[in-house]
């Protein structure tokens, strides 16, 4: 459906929803307005109150499941772990073939979470939220994140809607509360500012960065340079010292119309930066998902020989991200003996194993070419240039917010960084 416009895709989705759920809708008197576009930059879209009214969809029984790697159950069909090792393998092949000069990835246990049928066309923000929760609940750097995210309501598409409304009632993001009015049971689009309110309400430190590309001559480089700096090693870090580089979580990138999760970057032989993404609207082929599941089943347990946790002190990682940096090529030229390198950034995770052993008998039909694999993850820089306002939500992995810190963060503009 890539050839269709956003409005045409939305109409197509709506026809399926009406055909599938019209009987339930006819018995319900609850109506919700047309789904709103997600915001980007510092302003929200105005609610769309025109057009036909849409029914309020019922909660989806047996759907909207949440999974993270420490669970003993197999992942639901729309959760795909193990794609970072697959991506690393093919980046190495691309590097050997002379295309990729350098690449940096987030931690190995990152999970792609795709939309399901019931949230097709409006669920990208919710699915990026779930990908962030998978990462935050699967790490050991900040062990208190898990109970903050799991109780009293665990992550989920519909549960996030309740999270956000609870945050509104507690005084977070009054602008969002005024414009969206209600979320639970609706198909309204959300953006990174809504996720920021939900996470900080739960006590999870998060920061929102606004990128205004309208007046800046660097254009999309403003965004890609920031991502390179975020994922790169800090100055002076010795190669054998993995304390800081092992803890880079993913980021959520949002613009008007869509959002995606950034899992790293690649610099090709021409010096062009390709962001690497987990896009919840892009469904992996069966071969790619099987490759991911096999790679995930092969990942070692994350503990030392004595069975002790390898958790590092929280003070070792505060993700310092400068607001400005030089052009990527100039920065790379100044590095010594590190230009042609594929780096994998990992994080300490829980010890339980899940999934069956790797499929060692898989035939050639389970393999994909490096070109096809990379095409799934690469975000074309030309696509970035089509939008002039972006937001990135990232997690500094500092200690959970205290009550006083939460009180000071009830207004979005107090914890947003502006880059233009």
C-alpha cells in the first residue's frame, strides 16, 4: 500500500474495520471523532472534528499482548527478537563488500514490535512505546524500572491509553489532555510528547528533543548528526572499556504522520549516514523473522561464570548528548584506527532463556540476501528531508524520578530540548 496516500490508506483501513466489527459497533452508543495525526515539533495538530463519526472499538480479546525476552513464553507473532544480531551479520557482509564504512547498533536483545490488524493505520506510536518498554524492562542497569512499568497496569496499546489519561489526571501534559480529551478505546494517533507524559508519570526519566529543520542550512544532517553522537563512543573511552557503550538504548523518532524506533546508524563509503530503524508498520518477511528467532535463541546468558549479575553502577551511564556537533565526515576523519568498524552495543539483561534451540536444519529458503535485509532496516536520508520538524524521545537511564522531580516535570516544555 506504499503507493497510496495517507488519507487513502486510512480509508482502506476504515473499510476493513467497519466490515469486521460493524455488528459490535451497532450496539454501542459511544462514538469517537476521526483519528488525529500525531504531532511533531513543538505544536500539536488540531483535532479533526469533521467527517463521519466512527464507532468506539471494543477491547480486543486475545490480542494486544505484551512480551519481553525474560519471559518463558514464546513471543507473539508481532514480536520479533534477534534482529540486531541479524543486522550485525549483514552489516559485516556489507562492510566486507566495501559499501558500509562504519555502523553502530543498540543492544542485541532489542525487539521489533509490529502493529496488529486492530491498530493498523493508527498504532505506530503505541508500538514504539512497547518497543521502548521491552528494552527498559529487559535491562539490569536500573532494576526499579521494571516494577514502575509493570504495575499497576502493564504495557499494551489499550493500557497505554489508560496510562496517558492517568497522567493527564495527575497534571501531566495539560495541552494534550485538552486536545485529545479522551483516549481509552479510541483509535486516536499519539506522538512522542504523549509518550513522554506516560513515562515520566510512571517515574521513568525521559527527554524529548525537538528538531526544527526549516531554518537550518544543514537540513536532515541536524537530525542524523545527533543520532550519530548519541550512539557513538564518548571521547577518551578505551576500546576494552565497555561500561558506557554497552548501555545505549533505542530512541523513538517522530514526525507528523508517523513514528519509528531508531536502533543505530550506518555510514556508507560515500560518507552518507543511513539511520537504521525498527518500523512498526513494516512487517518482516517470514524468512527474516525466522532468522531473528534463531539468532535470539543463540544469544548467551548474560551473567558471569559464578552466576553473579554483571549489572553496572547506575552512575556509569547518563547518556550525555550534546545539542550541537560538527558534520559527521569531519568528526570521523579525526578518529584514529576506528573508521572501518562495525560496533555492536549490548546491554546486560535478565538470565532466563526462552525459545527453542536455533533451527540448524534451515534451508536456503530461510536465508535472505544482504541487500534485502539492509533494505528492511535502512531509512533513506531523502525521506528525512521531506519533513521539516522531528522529535526524538530518549532515555538517559538515570535513577527513577523522585516525587519532587515528577512534580517539576508536569509541563512538557520543562524537559524538552530545542535544536534548530
